[in-house]
């Protein structure tokens, strides 16, 4: 199976007994809309405290075909392609015990879920994913080739289908970050609103209110729509303009639209007792992006590409800092400053 995201083609191979689910007509129609760039559903960003919806384009069990089984990859389906040479490939395999030697520990990332560790085995990266903090056992191990273009993820036999897709998604995002940076394509942790053919990208630490601010635009600004709510991709047009792309990765919000829009502005959010907005330039603009872009800080070669692309992005688009309340006035203030209108 081949997919194309932000101009980057990659391949996923499911080894038996793993297979992809077949979809009912209602799900296929939703996938088709998302593939055409339309919103497949009346999607609202999932905020902290909301009931978490299904993360895929299959919304209820009633939408499944009788006897349906396999992995629900509907979030990837809008990005499916039949041709094109893949930049990288990932094989999904059952049996964590079959994973190769890990090698030397490089770093533990245990400050937020999902916990993982990175190892180096003779120049090849290894990742233990979603580690159990009591037993130390991971849910999966990702092993990369020396050039990072071929990966195999070994999943725990006890993982259910949803857990397998979750670990596969983590592995794909890691491999995308490794390989796409050399093409000036970056993943960025953000929520993105489209408006009048352009897009605003909202940045901020987890819990800052990115999804809440996007929802305020959807509720109070006619013509606004949601492009992605967690991990869109940034790239550049042939003439150097910054573009933002929908991806199969949208966090808790099932927004998987195969769409691209020129970036109007990047807005860094911060909670405050009042609403105010100011432009950011130079180092401040660069830092705003650096803190949100997916990075491979343990690999200098990859990071050189990432930092160069961030610098190019920060110099080519408007960047703002928005101190805000979670209210309508904050969205209207952001609209006025970034688009130049009330």
C-alpha cells in the first residue's frame, strides 16, 4: 500500500496475519470526500474534557461490514496512491520477540505519553515504543536501516487492532520526520484553520488551547474550516511559498483531509487574562516554529535539514504571538490581525 502526504510517497507492508479492513459504503463515501479535500464529517476539534470521538473515519460499529476484521486504516485511505517511488517503507510485523538487538541507549523520553526510548545499533536507530513504566516492556519495537529508508515495526502479539494501528502511526511519523526533512517537508504540532483559500497555523504547548481556538473560528467566523488538528505538514511551493498539508495524523480529531493551502500566518498562542496580539520576527519567529516542529535532535544530519527548513519558513510568512482568552473576541482579534479584517 502506497500513500502520498505533502508530496512524500511512502509504503506500508502488512505481514500476514495482518491485513487491512474492508469498508462499508458509508465509510467509503467519507473517505472519498476526504480524498477530494472536502471535510468528510462535520468535524469539530477535540478539546481537553471533550468526549473523545473515534480517531478514524469509521465512526460506529454499525458502519462496519458484517464479519469485518483487519486493521482500520481509513485515516490513511484518503492519501492512497497507486504509483510513485516510495521515499521510505515500513513493514508491520507481529511478534516483538523477533525484533533485532537494540544496541546502545541514546535517550529516554518519559516526560509524556507515549513513553519511548531510542537506541543505536551499529549506526541503525532502534525505538522501543509505548513502554510500560512498571515492567519496562514496550508495545512495539521499531528498527530502521542505516539510511532510515526501511523500517520494520515489531508489535506485541497481545495488541488489539487499534493498538497496532496506533504503534504503526507512531513509527510512520518517526520515519516521515527522518526522511522528509531533506525535501524541506516538516511535521508540526499544531491546529490549522482554512479561511478564504489560505490557512492559519496555531501553535502552543499541549493544553494551551490550540483546538479550542480553532473551534472558536469555526463557531464564530463564517467560511472557516478545519484542515488538521494535530500534525499537519509544512512544505514549499516551486516559487518558495510556505504551504500546509493535511495528513493522516490529526490526534484525537478524525480530520484526515487530502488538502493543501498556502499559509497566511503562524500564530503562537498563550493563555492570558486579556486578548492581545503582536507580530514576531527574527529569532522569536524561528523559536516559535522550532518548539513545535517534529525533530530528530539525536541525528545531526537530519537536524541540519530541519533547522534550515524552519529558518526558511520563519522568514517567508507572518508570525504572531496571541495572548488570549477562550472567547469569540480572541478569534476575531486574530482574524483582524492576520487577515487584515474584522
